[in-house]
C-alpha cells in the first residue's frame, strides 16, 4: 500500500492529481498515478498553458486543426477536450468502483467568464453536453457572479467543481448555492456531485507578506499558520451545513455532500515542510488535489493521520490574532480572488497567442 492509498482507506480523504498533460496520457504515466492511489484529476488554464507550450505533444493535432482552418479558440478547446476525454476514460473505473464518489476529471470554463453569470451558465452547459461523461466536473469560479451559475447547474443535475475559494464567507455562499440547487432539482439526486475547491497555500503567501510588513514579534509568530487555520474553519462549516433537517431531507433523495477540496497545496515557502498543506488537512469526506511533486513528497514521507479537526480552537485564535496585528483577512481573500481570476486569464491569453503562432507556422 502507498501512502496515497492509505490516505483514502484509513482517513477517507481522496488524493487527486492537480496536473494534466498529454505526455502522461500517451506514456501510461497517468495510469501509474492511479495505480499508486490517485482518485481524480484537476486542471485549469495555467496547467494547460504549461502542458501545451512545452514540447511537441500537441503539434500533430494542432497541425490538423490548422489545415482544417479551425479558429485558434476552437482549436484550444479541441486540444483540451481530447485530453479531458482520455483522462476521463482512465479514471472511469475509479468512478464506477466508488459509486460515483471519485474518479472525476475537472475542466474549467474560460477564465474571461469569471464575472459573467450568463456566459458561465452557457459555457458550463456546453462543456457538460459536449463531453457528456458522468465523471466530468465543470469548474466554475466561486465569484459572486459565479454563485447563480453554480446554483443553476446543480438544479439541472450537472456536476460542478467550484474553484477559487479563499474566504469562509464565500464558501458559506457556495454551500448555500449547492443546497438551493439541489432543492430546485427534481427527483432522485444521486447523480449530482460537487466539490468546493478551497485554496490553501496562497493564503499563507499573502498573509505572510503582510505580517512581514507589520514586523512585530506578535505578527511574525503568526507566519505560516493562517492557511491551515482557514482550512480547518472551512471544514467546521462543512460539518455544520451538511447536517440537520435541511440536509437530511436532501440526503433522503440521494443527495451527496459537497466535499471540501483543498487546492493550492504545494508549499511555496521553502522554509516550510514540503508536505505541510497535505499533512495538516487530513480528514473524512474531503479531497486534496496535489501537484505531482508534492504527491511524490507525501508518498515518500508524509504522515497519514486525521488532523483536519485537531486544534480548531487554536485555528480560531490564529484568525483572531491576524486581526489583532492589523492583517485584514477579508481583504486578503478579496485580493487573492482577484489575482486568481487575473492569473488564469493571463495564462489563457498567453497560451492562445502561443497556439496561434504555432498554427501560423504550420501553414507557412
């Protein structure tokens, strides 16, 4: 047994792989990750940028698309769809064996739609219909504008990965959108699935920067603690909202809990342990989507133990301490959401430019 397998069998946490590239699909590497215990895959515009800009794995398909005079935007989606469909095929046995709990592959709507409710709904429907596999998650950013789209998609029984969550307050709104969507759906709900992707390490990056600016002993003592504390309080909210009469009524119709998914779990600060954001957030009914380097590190020397609901009072004290030293966590999470939307948009635009240049060179 690997540590990744132990994570699921002992702690009911599903390790997913936060990366996808064609070379893994053609070489058998992705199958090997699944054999080691990976139970799902997430992707985003930045991941596809890195995959498509390096090497020539996509050149053959892009050359064909260029010869067919396919627009560069449509070419991008054809390339992405091919990867997603191959990954879905590889993960389908996990999906079936888990009764629809795992085995998902996530693909994100265009990042330009993050502030466009109607556009997001249209794009999510299109992706869901075009790919049409039960283990597909369409990713919708958890922005204010994304909330109505999330509720609408769930009411149509389309499975959704809500991404770019940083604050407890927004997470509460996402849970409400999920529950309201389920309540609006008709009949049996067992085919509907969702995760809420709560970003972790980026919180420490921004909070630590502000703590360094404050510079007092009290501020510096809080470095490296905010992200895990935020995650622990998110899990506490998850337990609260997915219990009680309202949830029981939905569960009786076959509804599944919207599991918290810990995202951005590689360690950005080299002074922190390389498995910090995996080791510290282990617990039942959760997912951790982990970049391959961090997966390797955890499988080598991570600790499999329930930690997600340990020291919750300390987590609350950490969040309170941030306010006491002048770090506004609400502002931190607002900045991080804006930066996340901008970063994905930048990756998408840069990739389109690269694909256009490659496509033009094929026609020369």
